């Protein structure tokens, strides 16, 4: 009788302990620390810009940041959001590359203004989504971007509202968006966003722009097939406009350097924004995204934003070495998790997916740790059961959304079923852990 009561109490205690363990295993609260993403290694590089950031395109690992959370005008870098929503609409079959769009008088007025970066458009003429997409990315054509918005949403205001909603989905909460092309609101005439000052401009942070670049490259990597084009002809009936990319770092343009073979993404320039540029480059199997905002812009020939981008990229390449790790890669002292209720008391773990780590060239090895060293059965092979964090010496590797320690998912390398009730009771009684 006494033995049965003892076993009953033990079983109740075991169930309670298992419930607490399950709760603990699930709890991985996100820690947000704005300063860690705002300034990172800024003292090591004297960039002549108002703000900047450099990240890995996949993990978001931060490699450099200067005032990266500061909200500033973004000018035509806006068009990356316009392009993203256009590609989304094509994916959803709301429009196609061959869909034709006829510009409104207000769009034609913007498109024919030679003070803006543009490709002329004509009333009564129709243009394909493909043409307008190419003009938007290569020539940074404002009228073309407005036509894309008309095709997708029916009006400029409706498209701006879609842009705002999309940014919220990406947890970009401090952006201000008024136009689909990046011009100040009043420059769009009748298509200006209603109830807003004519001088209002789209604003965002360098960090926000990096997040947009991440999503665009991750979900629509084919965008690089267009952003890497230096020259292209825009045909409109019998008239042809020769387009030249405003990204002068492309091969064939004035700031090309074989050491920095960038293949995107987008420039932006207004009086308030100065010269801005979000760039991307592939390096040793990894992809880097850089953003510089508020570089000097004396006139239309000033290359300052590209000079500063090269300086930033050169710093990254000298200070870091990208390590490409395949799925299922394992790390010393972080090879397994304890599974108290499993048929096996431990389960081996490895990377959930192919991952790039940018290793600081400090003479120290990158070491991995597990965020949770235990898991609950049953466990399926390939199941994400914990995460890795990484250090180089005493320095944590950090990322955009994990400024106190970048986390990368770890998967179970084999299945581990749940031990039966009597085995679990016996382990508890005998102290097997």
C-alpha cells in the first residue's frame, strides 16, 4: 500500500516536472536592444555618410553599423518596395509580364519632367509590365514606377497603402511612405498622397532598407538579372530611349572596380536625402548587403556614395572571412541535446539549413553554443529542437533581429521516440538523468 502511494506521488511529480520542462523548452523570448543594431564597429571605419549598415543577406549577421536606426529620406531606394509588390502581384497572377499599362496624364507629366530620373512616356501608349519593371530598376524611372503601382493597385494612394502594410509585415514600424517612386509628395501633382504636406518624403533607416533587401533577394533572387544590367534600350513605338543604370559600380560604368563586382541593387537621390545606395555583392559563396545613406552629392557627377560603399566593402573583406556551412554541420561542444523522456537520453544535432558565418579575422576560432541543451521527446529527424549562438573569442556574433546573439536553428540528426511510462518512472526513482 505504502509503495503504491509512493509511486503515485512520484508519477504526479514526474508529470509536473515534465510539464515545466516542456514550457521551458518552448520559451525563447526575443531580446531587442536597439543600440546593438545602431552602432557596430563604427569606430573602426570613418565613413563619410549619415548612416550605414552591412549585413549577410541570409542570416542578417551585422558586420558594420553607423547610425543604422536613424530615420532618413530614402529617395528612389523606395522603388525596391514597389518592385517587390509588383513581383508579388505577378506571382499571385494578378498581372503578368505582358500586362499592358496606359499612363494617366499625371503620370505622363512626371515621366516627361527632365529634372527627374525618367524614361519619357506618352498618353495613349501602352507599356508592358516587363518594360516598366526594367525602367524602374535600371533608369530609376519615376513614371514607370507609378505605372507599376497603377497596374497593381489601381491608384497611387492604394499602392502606397499596400506598401505601408507590407512594411508592417516585415516589422518595419517607423517608416513614412507617401510616394511609390521616392519623389517628394508634391512632385506627383494630382497623384500626391492626399492630406500630406507637399514636401513630405519617404523616410526609413539603413537597417530597414537592409531588411527590404533581404526579403527581395531571398524571395525574388531573379531581380539581380535586371539590377546588374548597365545599359538597356526602352522602345516606345518608333522612339528608343537608351537607359543607363544609376548604379555606377556595374561593369561598363564609371565606378566599376573588379575587386567589387556588385550586381545590385538601387540608388536614391533627392536634396533632402543626399546620395544613397543599397548594394549587394557575392563573396566566397556568401552574399553581402550594404546600405549607405546621406553621402555627399555636389552634383550629378559626384561618385561619393560609391566611394563610401567601396570603402565599406573593403573593410568587410579585410576584417571578416565568410564560412559556408552545409546543412547538418555540427560543432564541438554543441553536438547533442539531452532528452530525459526519450528512448535515448540524447539526440545529436546539426545545422537546420545551409548557413554563412562571417568570421572576424581576429585570430580566434568561432565557437558555437546551444540556446537550449535539452529537448522533449518524441523528436523527429530533421525537427528543429534548439538553436546555436556563436562567439569569436568573447565577442558575440549578432544579427538584425537578434542583437544580443545571432541564433541559427539546429535540427535533430536522428529520431528519438518517447520512452514508455515505466522507463521514465524507473529513471526518476534511480536518478538516471
